[in-house]
C-alpha cells in the first residue's frame, strides 16, 4: 500500500525491526512484573518527553 503511494520501503531493515520487536516482546512483560509501579510513573513520562523532543528537534532540523 505504501509502495503504490510512492513511499520507498527499505526491506534490508526488516530483520532488525523483527529482532527488536521480538526482544521487546520478551523483555517488556518481565520488566513490568519485576519493577515497581512507582518507577514506571517516572520512567514512562520521561521517555515519552525525550522521544517527543528528539522528534521535534530532528524533524525541524534544530
């Protein structure tokens, strides 16, 4: 569907995406079970803020 719209897809990166998703699917439930909720209350907003800030700075070339 993306190819019909003229968006190029790099299939060389596909194994890396699958590997990262596989490792995240294994590690995430373990971390959620082991780490207390108090830690996640700080980690998740900080992570989301950092990703948003990086997206703005890289996207706007600041």
